[in-house]
């Protein structure tokens, strides 16, 4: 019997599971990876922890293994229904879990960064490359080009160089002057993030000798079968083309929305971070009373804040379950809220220094890579049809119908709808997310029928 | 300001578009009011089966006329709508099931219908090599097939617009009244007036009928569909079975489309459907049982749309017995797609000439209505 199902064994999920178990609730944790840690602490048990944050992650994973409840690794959640009823597959077999509460700790994904040619082999995301570096020690054979903006770009550059890789150059899309504009938020950021700031500065200095093209406003990956060169345009109007075999891109991270969307949670637009996020109350409770959300899946704040928000949601669930009085819950969450507020002040600085760029999307861009629908096709389908939303344009162009479930094009579709219809991003809406949220075979689905 | 026309069509699904198209091509000015967007519900989520196979007797005359139109669909809407006539087969898994199919064919022959044929196990295997080996035969309509809903909808919309239909999206009808031979349709701050009215409001058509004074009870159908990743050519005809809830075909994109009528949870008021994974699993199990090679295929999407379900699971198409100049097109019960071209013609004929060239008497709304107004037999057009 499971009281609480935690989806995701990253920092938020692990810390919530530990606290929930401690408060006497029976927890089951499902996670798609083979070992705990989430993306940020991927394979943390089998590699050396670098720095304080990773040591915290390794310690958390060790405690989670011991006292974190029932842990189901390599398990995919592919459907969430009212109840809540959560459908998972593990080792090719499907089953239903019927907890009383669900905590979504599904983390973040990289913001899709579409530009012409981004579908070519040889172009991938920095986050994807970082996972390969962390889990498989994969280092690109040739010097890589990095394009985009954000702390993860700096971190990966540092990690790659430390691991013996080489960087050909950086195409920096960070708006000119954003770091200066962020300076006024620096004092607020220091108490929570001085270590991160110091590390970031060191990474930045470490890149000083790397060829860097600043103020990049447009990119194009060029090649017939695979990437051969990169064309770029800068704010001053300069253009250039550099030969390249591997281009890694990054434009920040956004909450991974598919689980909360599928569960019917209400979402809102976060303008500072240019993303949709689930609406949660002070305890992490979503608009669906049985569903709580913690960590980057609720709002992007990083791993340390995710640990705190996991603890906060654990108190929220214990309170909702009658295990903790309202008064005790308030007392228990007060220090957590202070920490989260401090983390938010740090985040405000980061968001100012590295604001989401969202480069313009030229018509030639293959917005939906699965179904090969271009931005031009999508714009023309939308033009003159103000009642055509994400699902309407999906039917008209097949954009969003493919195997990635709109993870690569959903946010960009939302942008184009807002652009063409002249409405806000929240009003523009998102693709309707349906089962299966994760890869599921016919045989696996059929196994659910055989089991019942 | 009141916008006026000769006819108002309520509902921008395929039936509304087809009716509007046929009216407009006969020189009638048409306003089409769609609450959401064209093809939002049943039409946009249709599996697009073009099937006369195993249809109820009352639907057969119009279905067979429609079939002729599908075979020449390009001349109607300027696009072939992805239609391909690879046949539809109902498979028998036992001799007892095959006997049921034989009895049906015998009954049809007696009534003069020859489009359905029995095929034996050898021919079945030849036509559907991937099918499980235990199947003993089946029922086939060779001229049946399937289309692509995502091509059909834009083709009908383009044709309707080209014929001069005024299409309003985002205009939901809130009230109907009829005075001195004119229908008045209230929709938010807009109003439309016309002597002729078509109710093609899909799962919500019962409510529109009630506004016009006709009580036509409808339930809701929300059949779930599964679509897999793309694979090499695997099956050409559309396959259903006697004993299982299954409809199985391959799209022109290479994906497998698996239906069968398992129902999603649904809510008419919020216009939403929710996939019921336990029921969906039965659909997948039926597919895997009939096509053992597909168990490892990945499911890419699932969906469900909302359609009106009539008490006898048969379409409701006919003039209102009580209100003049009103045509009902509703209750398609999940299999209205094939009827789209011919019912558009029948609607125009009934509204403009009072008679349909194809017999659709068996689909008249009266059969489902609690009370039939006296003196409205003029509506019972016969062909």
C-alpha cells in the first residue's frame, strides 16, 4: 500500500521521500533512470562527486537508498488519471499504482532552441552532451562549438575542458549588457549563491582564451547529411560561417511539463523565465488536490532549492493527510520558505544575467522535427484562424504528433501561436498532453489487460 | 447587427461543411457558425474509415451513394482526401462467427444488396498476411477503404469557402427562434437570420434541436484511438473482427491506427475527453491477439473525440417534423465520416426541393422523438 507516489528520484523527489517516510507515510518512488539522482546527479553513486553540491547529492542518494521507501528505478510513468491512478511500466510490464497523493518531482528540460538546420546530425543540446559526459564519460573527439547562453553552457565548457575535451569556439547569444543589468540583483543573490557565483566566475574566466563571438542573434546549421558548418549573424549585423563537426546548443531550462499537464494541473506563464509552470500553493499543492509538485518541475530554481521544496511538499502532503496540524505545518515550513525566498533572489540575478534568449524562428526552421513541419507552414496555418490553438495547428500541420510528444516543439508552437494571433503566451495555450507520456509498446499496454 | 443569409449551418464539422458546400453550390447563401474551430471534435479525431461494411439497413442506401462519391472525391472537393479503396474486412475467428457473417450476407442479398462478400481463409491470408493464423474467413467490401481526416477537413473547408460559404469560428449558438418563416440564431453579441437551418452540432446537436423545439435524445460517444510509430507497409485493408472490439488499419504515413470503440471518460460541458488506460489496454490486447507481430511497436499517441450516440446507433438525418426549414444531421454514433459527401447532397435536396434523391427515411429523427407533431408528414421525404 502506497500513501504517496513520488515521480522522480532527483533532489526534490529524494528529499521529499525521506521526509514523508519519516512522517509515517508509505512512499513509493518511481524514476526512469537506473539509479537515483535525477539528471543533475545522474549516476552519482558510481562516480566521484565534484564539489559541495555533488557531495550533497551523493549523501542524499545514500540516505534515500536506505530510508526513502519503495524505490522503482528504470520505471516509466506513461499515464496519470483522476484518482489518482498512475500507470507505469517496468521491465516490459505495465501496472497501475493507486496512491492517495502524487508528488511530481519531474525536474526540468532544456528549452528547445530551434533554428534552421538544428535537426542535422552533429547538432545536439548541451544538456544531452552533459548527461553523456556524466554517465558515460563520453568526450567528443573533435573540438566542439557551443552556442547559446546560460550557466549550464559555462558549466559544461568547464567540465569538458577538465575532462580533456576541446572547445572550438562559443557563439554567445546572451544579450549585450544583461550581466551589467543584473548587477543590482547581485547583493540579494550573494547570501544563497556566493559559491555558485564564484564557480561561475571561475568558469567564465576559464573560457577567456576561447574564441567567442558575442551578440549572436541568428544561427544556421549547414550541411547535407550532417553538420558541416555554422552560419551566424550578430547584433551589429556581422555575418560569418565557421566549419564545425559538432554544435552543442543551450537556451536555459524550463519545467518539464508533460506530467503536470497530463494530470490536468492548471499552469501559468512565468514571464521572467519565459516558460509555463504549474500553479502551486504555498505547500506545493497543485490545482488538483491530490497532486503536489516540487523542484524544478514547479519552478526553475536549481538543485539545492529543489531539495528544500521537496521537504516543503512533504510537509504539505503530511498536512493534507492529517498527519500534521496546520499550525505545526506552518512552523515547520517557515525556515524552508526563507531558504526558498533566498534561492529566488539568487535566481532573479541569474535570470537577469542570462535571460532566456528565444532567438527569432525563421520560416525555414523545422519546428517539429518528428513530423518535419516548418515554422513557415505553422505560421501560414495559423494566419487568419484566431481560433486555431495548439491542438488545431497540430491537426493542420502534424506538428506535435510525433514520438517526442511535443517536448521539442511544444514551447515553440506556443510562441508562434502567441506571435501570429497577437496574444499572451498563457492564452496561446499548450498542446493537449495525452498518454503515453513515455515510450510504451502495444505489448506493454496489452500486458495491463492480461494482469487484470 | 444581424447578418442574413438563405441558410445557417450550426456546426463546423465535416457534416456541417458538406451541407454548407452543397447548399452554396446550389446558389444559396450560407453562414456557418462553429463554436470552436473547424473539426474540433468528432471530425478532427475521426479514424476516417470509409466503410459500408456491416452498416445498418437504414443507412445503406445513403452509404452506398456516398461510396460512389468517395471514389470520385477529388471532383467534389479538389483533393483526393487521402482516400484509398483497399477494402474493409470483418474477420471471423471461428466457424460460428463465420456463420453469423454468412447469415448477414444472405439477408442482404434477399434485399438486393450485393456489396458484401464472404471470403475464405486462403483469400483472407492473401489479403492480410500479417493476421493471426487461426482466422477462418471474413466478410469484405472491396470498394470500401479509408481516408485521411487531416486532408479531408481542409479540403471540405476550402471548397465551402470557395463556394461562397461564410465560415465563423469561435461563434457558439446560444438561442434559436423561428418567426414568420425566418430562423434567428443568437450567438453572443452576434445574430444571424435565414429561412433555412441545418443542425450539425455533433455531440451537442441534441441541445440545438431542443432550442428548436425538437426533443431528440442523444448520448455521447468518445471512442479511443491508438496510433503507433511508422512502419513499413504491413496491412492494406481496414480490419475489424466479429468477436472483439477492434478496428485496425495502416495510415498512408505508415502508422497503425487501432480503434474499436473502447470509451474514454468524457464531459460534454467542458468539451473534454480523458483516456481510460485500462480500457485502452483491452483495445491493445485485441490488436496484439489479431496481429501477433506488433507487440513491440511503440505507441506514439492516443486520443478520443466526442460524437453524438443515438439510441439505435444509427445516424439521424432528416427534416424536423415540427419546425419548418430545419434539417437535423446528428447522432452519427462514431461512424458518420463515410456519410459526409452524400448527406450534404441529401440536406440540400431536402431543404431546397423537399425531397432527397436517396431514401433516408429510415434515418428520420421521428424514430427517436417522444412526440411527433401532427401534420408534419411533408418532412418525410422519400426518394
